[in-house]
């Protein structure tokens, strides 16, 4: 897979992907990552990429000319063009799985108040948000999406099973609490069942705890889970 970032801050996109698993995935040729500075496509004297809003309003928007020039140069026949914006569809694991099947992702990273809407109408395949909050720029969001996609590519994780197992898990259920050794720390004990060696009981405990945790932390997911399983 190839991933390109189009941003005013290429280093924000590259730095988090140059360590650990993402670094190894690139070294192993599983993914090729490039970041481009939008300013390089600004034809005007001051390399200006933003302008004020038509019709008035606060803030600045990214201008269409450099974005059109850059996207038209960077995209190919197999490219999925993804704009990061708080106005987008909220990113979920299933989308990461879908994107992992693409050959080429081009992340267009918004800044200021966003991008001229003609860019979205003509060039963008997916408008994507990573959640209901506003970041200072889309490169931070694009890195989150890229990480979630790359770790699903075959060979990217050392232990191949870790992402395979995940895809069989219920998408509407969080994972159960997990413990490692020692069995007792500052008087806090690992639940006895996890030390019992009783496989069936352990599985039942995981299931029950996953449900309790989802109920407590994610009532939205819990409602979906109940609807799908007729549980309560
Ligand atoms: N740019 C600013 N905030 C964002 C968000 N929540 N998701 C994607 N891009 C963004």
C-alpha cells in the first residue's frame, strides 16, 4: 500500500509514523509513506494557501487552486482521496478494514476553518472525522487513521493473530479488563478465576466483564449490542 499526506505540516504526519510498528512496516516494504507540503503547489508570490470566507465569517479557508493542483498531481487511477475534517463521517474500525484493501490512500489534511467546498465536490471521495471534537489541524487526525489502517496490513504486526482475532470480535463490545503478574500488587489481587486455569470459567468471566465495561463506559455501543443480540 502507498499512503500520501497533503498538509501544511508534513512533519506532524511523518513523525508519529517513524517509530515502532509503523517504522518496521515501512522498512519491510508493507507500506510506503510520503508527506507533501501544500505550499509547494501555491503558485502565488507569497506561497499563500488560505483566504477569507466568501459571504463573511471568522477564520480562513484553504484555497482551491493549490489543493486542485496538488491532488490532481498526487492521485492515480486507484487512489482513495480522504479529507480529514470534523464535518466528516466518524471513523470506525470497519472503515479501517475497508481502507486496508485499497492500493493508495491520499489524506488531504484540513487547516484553519477547512477547505473550499469545490475541493470536496470535485476531488474528495470520503470526508472523515476521528471524533466529535476539533483539532488544530487534520494531519493529526490523518495519522490516527493511517495507523489504524497500516496495523491491519498483512505482516505489519509481529504477531499476525492479534489483528485477525480482533476482526472476529463483536464490534459493539469493549474488551474485558486484563491483568499481568504479579498476582498481588499493593494488596490488589488479580481475580482468582484468571489464576484458576479453568478455561471455560475464564471465558465466561471475560464475556461478563466485557459486557459490564461496555455498559459503564459506552452506553451507545451497549444499546447497539442489545439490539443485535436481544440481550438486556
Ligand atoms: N480536523 C480538526 N478536527 C478534526 C477531527 N475531529 N477529525 C478529523 N479532522 C479534523
